[in-house]
């Protein structure tokens, strides 16, 4: 399913509700110790899509991504204003449990960060603390299914007791993805998930993202425009803290409406 027509930064503030929209952001601003890093961003995140955030380094794309599961709360001096909702529920509202939010909106970071635990325990950790498994059999099933969905099961099924940190970089990143999806999230955020990996491991991550599409709403920050074109259906271009243009990936890359987008896509700056 597709969202409505491509939305620019200006028109997205007045986007009509759509049943395929999972998260909405309206007029979001982010400040670090008083310095503004994100300016008046409004966007819809579709349930059925992979949405890519692209733009030059320091343009605000990762900062905005971290707003979607309140990771900026962990940074001293950070302030977020505006409205962000998941299924219409304000994620910054007083009734929102941040721990539960981060289970619903999981995150995979740029550098693989497995826990210094066994492969099994890396995946089992979240379901155990959230009470998602009633028995060891249930937990075993969650671990197996998560590793299968992350494309890692066949490589590790005979060494689940080994340390997760002993895996290769690409395997560690897929383990982190398995860990994120083990709590059955609704949204998965990925911040440059393949930038620290070799080309073969990167291709595996891209294949995995495609496999997971539709099961979770996925948002990926990437500096690699070719990667954005390969894995996403929607693309948002950020520049100097603002959302310049947002729409179908094919349109952004072949027929951008904004001059700044065209200049970036064609390599005039970056």
C-alpha cells in the first residue's frame, strides 16, 4: 500500500490521515543546549514502507530519527518540541511509558553493539524483561523465530551459547536486528546500519531490510544514496536541520521538486 502523493516539508504539515500511516510528526524541533538541530519537521511514517532519511552529514536526520523513540531523552541538554504520535498516541505524553515505547519502536545503531552475553541471551533479553514468554519453550521459540527473521539462524543454531561479541561484524549487526525484533516491535529504526560493514555484509543487511518490510514499519538513516534507492519506498531529504522534500523514492531520485534535493542527488554538494 502507498501513502498519499509525495509530500514536501511545507505540505506535510497538512497531510490528511491515512490508514497506512504508523507514526506522525508535526512541527518537531530539537535543541541541544539551546542550539537548534532540527527545525519544524513534519512527516508521516508508513506502516508498509521502508522510509529512508538522506542528507549531508550533520543535517539532522539521525537527530530526528532519535526523536521517534525518545532516545534524545538520554542526552543532557536536549529538548524536543512539537508532536510525535504512534497510532495517534502522543509518544511524549505523560501517559507514555518510555520503556514500552522503545519496545514498540526498536532501534539498530550504526555500530553493532551486542551485549557481552551469549547469542541466545542477546535475543532473549528483551522478551524476558518484558514478560513476553511464559515458559522456556516460549522463549526458545521467540529466539529461534527472531534469528530466522534476521537471517542468522542457519549460521548460529549450533552455537547459541557462544558470545555474541565473537561473531563477525555483519553477523553482530544481524544479531542486533534479531534482538530488536524479538520484542515484536511495530517500528524498527536503523541508524546507518551498514556503514561499518563490508560490501558483502552490507548486501545481507539490505536483503534483510527488504525481507522485513511490511512486518514492521522501517525507517533507515543512510549516507549512501544508492542504498536508499535500493531499499526504500519513501525518501526524506534533510538539509541544515530542515526537511526539504519527502515523497516516493523513485520521484526523489528521478524527478525531485526542490532545487536543493536535485543538487544533492546529483552530487553538487554533500
